[in-house]
C-alpha cells in the first residue's frame, strides 16, 4: 500500500461518478500500445503490456501493497495487510514450485528469481525499507499511485530511477562482499517439502499477526463489512482478493515471459538510458558493459519486458482510479513531504539494486521462486520499515492507526 492523494473514501456508491476523460485516455493508450507492440516487437510483448495493465488495475482496486500494510502493523498492530501478503505468497508457492521444478510451463522453459544471499541483500533491503516509508510506497505502490493520480509519487519515481542507476554503478563493490551463492529451496528440499515448509511459515506469520492484533485491540478488523457496498468494476476490492489475483497474474507472467514478475530493473534501465543521453558513459560500467544488460541498454525500451509491464501498471491504475471516480491529481506538495519523497526514492532505487530486487522481484517473486534471498529480504526490509516509520513524523508524514470496528 502507498500514500494515495486519491485514496478511497466512504461515499454512497450512487454518488461516485467515474472520470470519463482519463478513463478514455487510459483505455486508448492500452489499445494503441498493444497494437504498437504487436507490430514492432511481438504478440507476446503486447500481451505482457496488457497483463501489466491488469496488475495496475488490481493493485489500485485492492489498494494492495506493502508500505502502509507494514506501517499500520508496526504502529498499531493491525495485520490485515500482512495476512493478505501471506495468502498471496501461499497461492504463489502452490502455483510456482511445481512449474519451476519441472523447468517448463505449457511447453516453454521457465526460471525463477533466485539470487545470492549475503551482505548486499541485507543492506539493500534495509535501505529499501526506510525508503518505502519516506517515499510513501514500494516499487509496485509507486507505479500504481502514479497511475492513480498521486503527484507526490511522481517525485518518488524520478528519484527511484536515479537511485537505481547509481546503484548499478556501485554493484561491483557490493557484489564482492561476503555472500552465499543462490539457494533454491525447491532444488535443495524438493517440491513437496519446500511447499510444506513455506506454507507452515506463512501460516505462522499470519497467526502471529492475529494474536498481536487481538491482544492490542480485542478483535480483528472486519474487512468484509468494510467492502460490503463495493463494486467489482469500480472497487474497492478486499485485500485477500487482491492477493489471490496478484499471485495468479504473476503466474501468468511466468508463463508468458519465462520469468516471474519484476519491476525495478526497468527503473535502472531507464536511468541508464537517461544518463547516457546526458553524456555519461554508462556503457563502460561493468553492469552495463556485457550480457543482457548491455543488450537492453542498446535496444529500445519497447523490447524490455519489465519496462513494458511497468508502463502497463501505471495505465491500468489510471483505469482503476477513473472507474472509481478518484482520478484527481493534487499539485500542492509541502516542502518536507517533497524532501521525503526525494530521499525515499533515492533509497528505494539504490536499495533495490543492492538487494537484487524490490518488494516484487526480491520478496514476492523471490519467495515464490523458492529463493532464500527472498526471506532475507523480508526480514531486513521489515526492520528498515520500522526505522522509516519512526522517521515519518520528522517530515510531516502521518503514521496512521486503523480505527475500524471488527469482530
């Protein structure tokens, strides 16, 4: 979850009018973008672009993310967001592990996001966690709130891109620090034991949040009652529904692209292209001098899967905000909030590169890929969020405490 200037408010559904102009623009962009990609790249690339739009719509309608969910749990012990994440991961593991063990899905080769486990992940995820709270969003949250009309998150996104490319410049140093090789629980334990172990841990984390929330408040938030008047077309959706849909869409991403969903490597690519346009010899940096990164730097953005999906997420969220009648950008931004957005974005970008990904590529896709580095990311990023939550008041940012009736 992220800071939304166009957040959901309690209104009778009959009084909520959709925003026709931004809705029409977003739908036209989806159609024209898909046609362009189908003609210039491939039908698969066009499908991934549309899939990105569906992810953006889901993220917006479920207000699903990580930043606010973790902040509310840290500050007030409310765990609905964390429980939705555990359900998302559980569904993801059940879908991903068998396919990754087989190495193929629907006749096509698939691989997971399995990265080294070490110092860079620990430091990078911790930095990323602080950035989440100061920037006001995670990677997916930044994109969908930009699409939803949050002008503050545009600042965070620009800083996110800048921090990402700087992180690539420093990666040789961080990669040389002590670390273990990539560890896949699917390969180490086998599919059955790996699934069982993960499901037990997910259940334990969910149970812990229930115990903490009941001890502090006496009851859980009644999310079903909060969404009793919701519309599936116009939102908002229950968090649990959002978690399941995101897991399924991530699996579709694996089927189409051969890799799980990721976000922030595209930010680094955008930053590298921007630096190159300004005369910086990015192509000579070790990260960009050879292999897939060098090819991506030389190719148009339209050929990069994650870039295409990221753009789709923004436009899909614009569809969601327009359907909800809440696409209304606010252009006033207090100075302290602006500073926090810049600092937070830089930390998000830099931390994501050190940690081999963000809340999506390292945490979500890492864990459902069976990568041990995904679990290290979760622990380090959570403690970073604790620090970031404590820093928010210094920048005039709220630390909300959910005040809802429940059972």
